[in-house]
């Protein structure tokens, strides 16, 4: 409009005569309006209309071709997101969070909804180490045996409960989790040392697990009639195995805890839940919400306590039909061996363990994009994710540029109390984790390329992110679960050998690829034996139902518990 008015002011330059050729060119290029010779002046002038004027004529600013966030994964409802950068909503949430951070909680063994007795011990988190978060009771072996007996007796009734009723419990739980978001984020922050954003993401993943497994169970557990001769009815269906023991980790104390438990419950199994020793308060609150959502207390027992002590009971009892475990590879192997040695029916073991996850960049990778994704993959959650990046493989021609950018990016990372919005990393989970990584860093002195700053006086198990150069994957040894990233330079003509060496590590959980060469991407995908392969993005934060998580293997593997194979 302003342009047309200005043209009209020029002597001998009629507005329409000047605008018409431009309009016709734009109409031909973009298909706007009527390109016929007889198009009206008003139609032609619309192409220089202010965009806001065009938008105001629409009933809604939403694009009807794009699903809204809640319907992104339809028919499953997506978990509600939260923008920590939105002023008013952020201030309301932060006030709620501040109040929750002052609370204390209690975690005790639960059997049929009743608390079991035992000595109450104070519970502390990985930061503000002098602050007691609440009290906890550790289950005994006798209580574990009693729980197994009780759950085995309750299994038939829960298995015969209609799948629709079981699924509705999970969907009600999802609503409760979102309603109690501030409290759950506070618990994740205090007990697990998670930053506020990590806590929000954790709650979202737990919500997604609930709705995903509810939807899957409705489809999976239906009876299906198979073809057969006249007069004969053949039906195929799944049912719960019986009693499932769920052993969850501390690094995702809400999401994985509920993911394991909900998958087992909705498919008709009774559950003995054993949370990580470091995070019993989060598990106890989640179980309370499960009961509030309508789960019969007889279908679930909660046994916080010593994993090795209670595991002796779980793994030896023939009434345990399956074990779902997330943790170290060594513990998974020990569980597998003990289950194999017991008498009775063979038990299923569904285990998700750690990984030596790598990212391969080639010479076409964009260094700035690569470094951004490396920082997120290696140091989010203080590197305490099984999917976290441990080895960055860069071609020799690109190595110096990437190393310089990494040093600069790491210098900007802020390690600090996880309840602060400006903290990029919180603490490690406990003293043992810190001592283990400090011991490793002493071994690699002289190969350290960079370290993020660490403020003095921090109260907790804090460790600054490190960048360590290695010459060979053989130097890795065991997985170092924390903010330690290894840099490996490789020759451009040695890509296949690098992939084969990564395959030989025996993990195969996640692999990142940064390249603008589609042939290289396809070649790595075909050769690498890995569960999840991420191209030109970070390699953490697998979304429920979108990026099935697991490995090793050439394709992703979903974590599921049912009467069929998992």
C-alpha cells in the first residue's frame, strides 16, 4: 500500500499502470489471483497488501493442515509442554515450584496399600547435602517374600480385569501427573539433581508412557478370530504373564519407573516395583498417584531398599514370571544368570543397559550445528543418560575447527544448583559416581583438551564437563557415566574400520551422524548395528512411540511386557 501510494505521487506515473506488470509477474510465479488480461485493479493490488491485514481476515491464525500440539501423535494425546521462557506462565510455575522445594516426603514399603514397618532413615539428595528430604524405610528380605506371596495370589483377579478398565487407570494417572507437575519437578530436582527443564521433560515422558501403553494395550489385548474350518472357532489373544518385578534406575526415576510399571500393569500383570536406592521418594509419590488413579492396591507392591539384598529373593522365586530391568550391563548379566539357575518355568528378562554411544561426523558436516548437538548429547543431565554421547568421531581435516568450537561452547556451560534456571548442568547422583569419574580423569591426565568452569563453594557432587582425546576406541574401557566426552580423530578413508570398531564394542544403543552427503548417511546406516540412529540432530530424548528405544540390533526395539515376545 505504501509503495503504490508513493508511485501515485510521481508525475506521469499512474499507480495502476506501474503496479500491474509487477502483480502479473507475482501472480504467474506464485499462483496469486487471476492472471488473465482482464483481471481487475483491486485483485492486482492485493499482492502488496500488508500481511497483517490478510491475517485479520482469517477466523483463526492456526494452519488447519498442521495438527495442534495435543494431537501431534493422534490418536494418542500428547503430553502438555511448558515454555520456561514465557513470562507470566513461567512466574506462576516457578512460584509453585518454590513452594514444593520446601517440602519433605516419605518412602516406605507398601503391600496392599499398607505401609510396612522398619527403621526410618533420613534421605538426602546429591546437592544441599545437609538438607534432609524426608524419611525412608528399606524393605527386608522377609517383606519381599511376603510381597511375592501376596501378589501371586492377587494375579488372577487383575489379569481378568477388562483391559479397558486397566487402560483407564493409566489415562487417569497421566492427568494426575500433569496436575502435580510442580511437585514432581521439585522431587526430581531435589532427589535426582535434575535441572528444571530436565524435570519438566521427565514428567512429560511419564505422561506419554501412560497414554501410549493404554492405547497399545487396547489394541494388543483384543481377542482375534483366526481362520479355520466350519464349526471350529480359533482365537488368538495375549494375557499377562503373572508377577513382574520392575527394577528402575535413578537417572529417570519417574519416567522409567512408571514406564516399566505401567506397561506391566496394563497388560494384566501384578507388579513388584523396586526403585533405585537413590530415588525412593519419587517412586513412592508415583505409586500414591497410581492408587489415586484407581489402581487396586493388591496389584502393586513397592519395595525400596538394597538391590542386591532384595534381588536374591526376586531372582530365586519361581513365582516371578518376568523381570524388567534398567541399569548397568553387569547387573543385567547377574540377574540373567540367577534367573537361569532357579527351578521352575523360565522367566523373561527385559533389560535396557548402558552404552558407549558415538557420533560420526564427516567432512561435509556443519561445524556449528555439530557442536551444538554434541553439547546437548554429551552434557544434558550431566551426561547421566544411557543414550548420552561418549565418543565424538571427527575426520582429521575437520578436527581442529571442531575442537576450537567445542572449547568455546564448553566454556559457556554453567554448572550449578539444579533449581536455578541459569544452570545448564546439575550434580552427579552420589559420592560414588563422583569418585569413579574423578579416578578416571586422573588416569587420562595429559589427554584432557578442555574443561568447563566450576564455581567454588558448590554444595554437592558436582563435576565440570570434560573433553578427553583418545587415539583408539580400545582406550575407552568401561562406560564412564557422566559429563566426560571423548574425541577421536579418524582418517577419511578409514570410515568403515571405524564403524566396525564401534560395532565391536557390543553396545549399539544410539549413534549420531552429521553429514550433508546422503550416500554417506545411507552407508553408515546400513553398516552400523545400532538401535537408534540420529542424523543431523542430537541423539538424546527419544520420544515415546516415535523413536522406539533399545539395542543392539539394526533396528529400534520397543520395551514392552506382554504374553508374547518383548
